[in-house]
C-alpha cells in the first residue's frame, strides 16, 4: 500500500518567518513520532545504556569519629573497606577528593576513616572498631582507618595493598567516600519576544 501526503501551505510574504517556524515545528514533531518509540529503547544492548562508574575519593577535610557519616558530598557515602578494596573498577574523583602533586588521576598515599560492616563497637582492633557506629569522638574509643602505604615493599602490605590501623575517635582524619556523581545537563531554552 502506498501513502501519499500532500501538504499545502499558504502564506503572505510578511508571514514567511512565522510559516518557516511552524513548518520546522511540524517536521520536528513528525520526525520525533517516527523515531521515538519506547520499544526501541528496551531493545538496545546494555552497553549503550551506561551508568556512570562508581567513584571514590578521600575527603580534603579531616573529621572526628562522630562526623564520619556526614563527611561525604551529595551522592556519596562513607565507604566500607569492602566497597573500595579493589579499586580497578572504580574511578578516583579528583574534583572532590584530596590529591597531592604526584597523584595523577589516582588516590594519594594517605589514609582515612572507613566503615567496617561490623557491629557497633570500639574494641581497639582495626577492622571491627568503628567509634560505636561512628557516633563517638571519645578519646577512650577507637575506629578503623585504611591507607595506601608510601612504600611499595611487600612487607608493608596489610590487606590487598591497603594498610589498616585503628585511631582514637577524637582524631581528625580524612574519610573515604564512595558513590556516583550524576551530572544533569538541562537544555538552554530561549524565548524570543518581539512584541
């Protein structure tokens, strides 16, 4: 079956600009209807619908144990060691994070508080101490922090390349954060008024 569409547009010379705009809007609408179909989006392979990579960073500022859970930027949270243990699939956010002159696009050689996944406590053992679930800044309690060692010798490695330690909860230490930073770009809309 063949379809034929005849479109007749009548205008005066003075209305040429208005007619051109109307015709462009009509064509844009027709093109949009033909191309936009929700079924097409679901059929796209997963690679084309990408999600921003999980990012991590070390806060530039330093925080006591009771400030850890509120130290990270919007869209990020205080990281558990298990979230940042293997950084090969993560991206270090150099815009938000602490850097040093030779950091490049990676994390600096320094440490920060890290969540443990353990019950609330401050026993003194790194990996289970968490300043009572990050509610304490007491000098008598401790929390866990991890760091990237300054020496690359094998005997300095504690846990898959990370150094682990416990610090007094009143200490001011940076915080490891993890999350996704979503950027939203809104189109710039201009309204032309000639009247």
